[in-house]
């Protein structure tokens, strides 16, 4: 008879143990972020060999269910790809500072666009959305033979990586990294390799160290999530020089904010690089309902992504393509985009100033994000939640990764900014 482990984890075979862990997560007995026993401890509890537990953990890592954090142990992934009990709604007193925008920012323009578009839908010619996006990429110095439009940036990254890499391959990513990137790597069984960043993005010397051991590399030219870093022209040139020494590495540029970043885009990819792609998200501009993303890249990468979308995905409907095309050209959307970027910039500067006035380091150069380094990010996020603030801890790559919290200023005004800074000062002093 099995001796059950913590939270009812049981089994004699690796597959049984991994299934029981998944069941515990699905039923809410193991929460996202929960620590799992060490291989030896669980083997002793279940009276099986350590190799059996090790195999079970390997299956779970390859499916993106758990992740390993060095001395931090093995944990349930923060967003495991398993159906789970719905999260509790936020208490009314808690303000969500994890989102990049107000839900209604684009709604008035969207209503007008749908009204204008309705009369033309019956006899409208096919919309060449790709042609418009190709020209937008060219404005930013990205020469691409075409564009593939998909439903989200996560889907785009998944299609690219899945078409080029195999489970177990190593991928260089900025550290700390975006939650979306970590998710996609885990779901594909890929191993992240951290690349340190500063206010100007990936640090060239750290990229040099990482490249020999990776098959692909993901870099963020502007609006790095979570730090808000921006790669300027000089840093982009330095990174291109480093990347030329590794032409076999697939390079993916991640543009999470798209036009909402409000700063210039300095591409890292060299013209003529063998394997490359740029993923540009429009979700911060249009919201979840029209959260499309555009993929530029070399002809082989585009053909592979387009093929996977056509066979396995859900190509965007003609209606959605028409709406997005209209929004990108509509003067109302352009005006709201400009207002959003100005508002984010002013609020970002205001929060950084309030933090510095209290002796707290904060940074951010694009979009709505301010990054605050802290020693214990989990403790700080929990204490801020008790004070009525929901912020996101950094998504780290390894045990030596820098800790911090990411704050979105999209829903902050002057009085709230000062109150948040005061609360953070007290939390850090506690």
C-alpha cells in the first residue's frame, strides 16, 4: 500500500506520481508557487527509488507544471497549464497594479470603428493587414519578407520556438524575465539561461557568456518586462556585434508593448541573419478582446509559423482583421495611443520620484512599468497585498536572479502614488 506524500501525492511509478501531483494542483491541494519535497524526501515518504521520483519531476518540468529554482527547491509553476479552481476575486479594497491599461481606454474608438465598418462589411475587399504591418516594421528598421498575424504574443512565441527547438534545448532570456516568456519555455520543455539586464537592456558581456550554450535567444529592445528597460542605439550595436559571433543561434526580438511603449525601437537583429523573428504585441493597445500580435522574420521562420497557424491554430477572422486594420489607421486610436503613452510616462516619472524621495530605488523607461529591487520579493508582494496593493514579483530564472517587484502605473494618480510609496517604505522597513 502506498504511503501518501504531502497533499496526497502518491504512486509507485513515475507516471503515477506525476499524475497525482497534477491532480493535487487541479483540486487545489497544491497551490501555484507551492514548494515540493526534494527528490530524496519524497522517495523516502513514498518508499520508492529516488530515480523514480526524479523521472516524475522531469515529466512535470517538461510539461511546464513545476520548475526548479536551485537552492530555492522545486515548486509548482506560478501558472501551470492545468485546469484549476478559479482564483478568488480581489477584495474590493485591493488595487490591481499588475495590468498595463484601463479596460475602457480603446472602447470609444472601437465603437466608432465598428459603426464605420458595418456599412462596408458586405462588399468589402479583403483587408491586407500584413502589408500595413510590414510597412510599420520597416519604419523601425526591420526588413521582413512578410508578416504573420496571430491571436496573441504568447501564441506567436510558442509557434516560433516549437518550430525550431526540441524539449531540453536551452534558450537565453533576460533575467528577470516576462511571465509570458517563462510560461512558453516551460510549456515547451525548454531550459532558460539567464542574461543580466540594466536600464539599457541585456548586458553585452552576459550575452557573450550565454550564447555558446543556447539554441535561441530572446531579447527585448524596448519596454522590458518587468524592468521597463530600453535598448538605445549604442547598446543595440554592441549586442549585434556579440550576436554575429553566434550565427547559428535563433534570435527572437520580443516587443511586448508595441506602439504603447512610446519610445524608439532599436532592432538588435542584423539584416540577413539566418534565423530570426520579431514578435510585436498589440494587446496593450487594443486589450484582450483584440490582443493580436504580428510576427516578422526570415522566410523560413515565417513559413513554419504560418504553416502551424493554418494547420493547428485559429487564423484571425476577416472581421477581426478588418477591425484591427481600421483601428491602426483610425485618428481616434492614434490620439488615444498618444494620450496613453504620455500618461504612462508622467505617472512613471512621478512614482520613481516619490520612491527616490523616500530612499527607494525604482526604474523604468518605457510603458507603465516601474521596477523596484527588493531582497525578498515574495514577502514584499504579500505585505503590500495586505495593505491593498496587488503587484507582481519578478519572474526569475535561477537562484541567483535579482529579486524585485513590478508596479504598473496605469491606475495610479498623484494621491495614490504617494500612498503607495509610503506603504512600500513601511514594508521595506518592517
